[in-house]
C-alpha cells in the first residue's frame, strides 16, 4: 500500500517538475523572441512588416505581437533613447525625436557622389586653393565647397596674397570618416 501511495506522490512531483520546466521554457522562448525581434529591428534600421518579423524569427503572429508589446513597454520609459514605432503593419526602432538635435553632429554627413569626389580631392591634396579645386572639379565645385563648409567638413582661410581661399580638412572630417592624417599622407605620397 505504501508503494502505490509513494508512486502517486512521485507522479505528482514529476508532473509539477514537467509543468515548471515547460513554463520556464516558454518564458525563455518569449525572452528569446523579444531579443531576436529587437535585433531584427535594430539591424534593419527601417520599418519592417510584422509578417517579415514573423518569417525572420520563425514565429507566429500572436507571439510576435506579444513580444512587440514587451518591447513597446521597454522603450516607452523616459530614460530610453529609443522608441518602438508602429505604423499599420510596420514596426521600427528609432531614436526619440527629442534627441535629434543632440546627435546631429555625431552622424556621418550624407553627401552625393559629386560632393564626395570634391571632398576626396581636398583630402588627397590636404590643402588646396579654392581656385585650383574649381579648375580640377569644374564650376559646380563652388556648390560642393559651400555644402562641405556648411557641414563643417572643410575649413576655409583667405589667401594672404590673392583672392582665393585655402581649403583643408576640418577636425569633424577626421571624426566623421575615421581617417587619420597619416593615412592621407601615405595616400597622397602614393599618388605622386
């Protein structure tokens, strides 16, 4: 009789252990899904459809919605720099708008190809007269110079004798493009 009562107790213990194990697995899976969705949104850097999130994470829509609710709560805290934006069926992870002005100088400048070529010419020469740059790059370089100067990627100094300006790279250029002055010197030497 004791043996059967002991078996019943053992069965109950095993059932509880299995239930606890399943609960912790589900919590672990929920946490993993939240983390994976957060990684997807971070790496994509643009709105992603819930359908795509479901496919990428190999999860059902209900689980994705639950995970997104957890992320929304996480990023709704005032101390967070990011926020979860939902627009219809798309979701994105973005910097809070209140921080846009603060990080403006930290972001690499968006420059079109022609402006980048003008900047590259200044970088290779290290210091060039604006008039010489115009000869090399054409009259549209005036606009490029203005844009580069406005974005603080180059500096302008009036020529002592003459009417042109000396153009050179600014400190912001080196910070933005993570290029050392030594690297540019080596590059300039190899062009000769």
